[in-house]
C-alpha cells in the first residue's frame, strides 16, 4: 500500500466502523519499500484537498516521521516560489520513506543528518538492481560529478586486433543493441530522437561523443522534418563512428550498458566485427585493390574545384533540401547514409569533403590507404572546373592507384566546353574508366545511381581503378588457372601412383 493510500482506507469490521479506531489504521509489523517517483507538483496539488491531514500526520509519526506541519498547508498560487518549495517539501516527505527503506537493510545507512556513504552505495545498488542506471547518473551529475568518475580503461577500450588494411564495423549484435536503445528512448514514438530524448539516452555517459561534436552532429546524418535523428540516421552515425574510431564505440557501448543487458557473459567486442585485410592485386605491374566481401561500410573523399557543388552533393545524400546560397567549405564536412546496392545488399557510405585540408590529405599515404573510393567532381556549367582535376592528378599521380568515379555536377544547367587539355569523356576513356556521370542535386534518380556506383567501386575496386583492364586481367588469369589445375592434377596422379607402388612392394 502506498503511503498516500493510507489516507483513504478505514477498518471494514462493522463493530469497528462506528468507533474512532476505524480511521486512520494503525500500521505495525510492516516492511517499508520505497518506489521512486518523479517530482510531480500537479499530483501533490490535486491530492492535497482530499487528504485527511490529521490522519496523515498520525500515520507518518507512527512510521517514524515527525516532519509534517500540524496544520494542512494552503496553496493558493502554485506558481509562487514558496508554493513550489512547499510542494517540493511534501514530495520530499515521501523520500523519508526511502530513508526508512534503507534503515531496514542497514541501521548505519542513515543518520539524523541524512544518508551515509554506505547508505548512498546501498541506494545505488538498489537502483542498479532495478535497472534504474539513469537515476544514479542523474544523482551524480546533479551533484556536479565530472567524467573523472571513470571506468577502467580495459572495460571501455578492450583489446581488439585490427590488422593493417582491415576495418572495424558493428556486428549484428551491435546493431541490435543500438536499435533497442533507439526504440527505448524514442519516448514519444515519432521515429526520431529529439534533444531531450538524446540527452536522456546519453545520461550514463559524458554526453554526445566528442567525435560527433567535431563533425557537427546531427548535420552528419539523416534527420526527419523536425530535425531529429531517425533510426536510419542513428545506425548510419554509429556505423561511421565505428569505422573512423571504434574506440569511441566500445567506450559508449560500455557506458550505455551493452554488457549488462544480457544474461550470459557477453563482451563489448561482441558488438564489433573486424574485416579481413584488403589485399592488393598484381603488386608487380598495374596494382589495384582486391574486391571485398565482408565489408559494409565505406568511405569516400569528394574532391573537386571550389564551388563545383560538393557540399550540395553531400547534403542531397542526406535527402536535405537544396539551397542556392553558397558558403565555401573550410572545415571538413562529413556525412553518412545507407545505400541499397543492386542485388539488395545494403551498405553505409561516408562522404567526406575535405575543405582546406584537401591538399594535405591527398598527399598523405595513410589517409589515402584508408580511403575506399574517390569521387572526382567538376561543375559541367563552368568551363574552368575540370582542369582542377586534371592538374590535381598530374600533381599527385598516386591518386591513380585508387578506385574513383568521375562526376559532372550541376547537370541541370547548360553544359559548357571545358577549357582543359582534354575533354572529360576523352580523359576518362584514356584512363580506361567509365565516362563521368551527369548529376544534379535536383535529380534524385541520378543521385541514387551515383551513390550506388560509388559503393560498387569501393566493393569491387578493380572495375573503377584507372588503367586496369579487368577483361585482360581475367584472360591472363585463365592460363594461370589452367597451369594451377594441371599441376594439381599431376600432384594427385603422382601421389596415387606412389601409394599404389608402395602397396605393391609390400
Ligand atoms: N543549379 C545547380 N546549382 C547547384 C547544384 N549544386 C550546387 N549548386 C550551387 O553551386 C554553388 C556551390 O555549391 P557548393 O555545394 O557549396 O560547392 P562546393 O564545391 O562545396 O564549394 P566549396 O566548398 O567552396 O569548394 C551553390 O550556390 C549551390 O547552390 C546543382 O546541382 N544545380
Ligand atoms: Mg563545400
């Protein structure tokens, strides 16, 4: 029975009902159990007129609480500060029961001045047992505890072997946990996490990950009309986080309860998957990257002349409306979304516009090694745009080792003859690559085709790497395969012959 309920029940025995003993009931030999309630001023206001104050004071005293005023408080204007205070005091009265509940467990949990350290730990143990982690964190943060209240590094950052040229992605178990988390905190059930819902989701952690803040989250991913991150965006955001910095993911999975939400002993690393190292094919001649089968997350640098439409392309990838206002990109701009490829396979594509870091990144071997595909764009309505790409590749021949897709942007505008040493089609044909795809931010189908083409190029780099002729490669492979088969057959015959020979000699 709730404490308040004691004010609404009386003795049902007929002989008793006529006497003054019928109400309030006397409460002896009972166990006090505390159930946490949020401070709800309206509830206290509503219930106050209906309370038998004298009875309430009596029962509270019997249960060990003498803090109630003798007369029922009057609240005329609940918005006044002192009324709010009074309502809070009444709410706090209920907290007295919490103290009693703690005393039931340990006589040293509470003193006359409040809850002891032991009591505080007991209380949080109770919360933890009831799965109320957010309450504990709410308490800690409201007492200005900082992040120095830290967890062991080995828990936040478990050891993970990541070979060179491998990448880290979320496992199905990791995705499942993140889906459950999203659904749990989408309290208004509108398919998006608003600021409050995000805040409450991240309460057991230091807040939105630093990496996300650096990338200007939530501008990085899919949002609904209200600007709130959708489930698709949420999963894309975590796919990108894991790909770029898996340690952020492990730390947050630990803080958000990945391990504790499971009966069996599962580890944080169960939420991750390390892909096989990407191999190089033909290292002696025209080298290109092998196809991959176990990857679902790819990153792509979008490179092109200033004002050619890179940011608009990235924004269109997130299905955000097109704007004619031009603001040059200085800080790198990164976005992520899912792409459905031909055949139904879904992958996540991270598009990065490098801003003022572009020259430095394109000269950095390790950054290029970790780039899955390049997207070379030019403005087909600007005659001076394509030459930027020609000069860039002349300056950095290393770029020709990477798979790439050439794109003519602003295709809704009049196409101009390019003032470069070669026209775009002739240039790509010389590289043995497909002609530039003509795309406008106002043409959704062409955009979709481009994102699929980029993902395909990342998955099967051979088909999109300059100067690689896959047909020729394959025809070269046939004699090699025949030789290998021939050698295999010879080995089998030889071992059969030797075996029968040794049997015969016996
Ligand atoms: N008509 C038309 N205009 C476009 C298209 N894409 C971009 N624009 C406009 O072109 C201008 C430059 O676009 P941005 O996307 O900012 O170009 P950017 O390559 O990111 O520019 P920087 O960051 O300075 O390198 C803006 O005014 C856009 O509105 C398009 O497909 N069609
Ligand atoms: Mg830009």
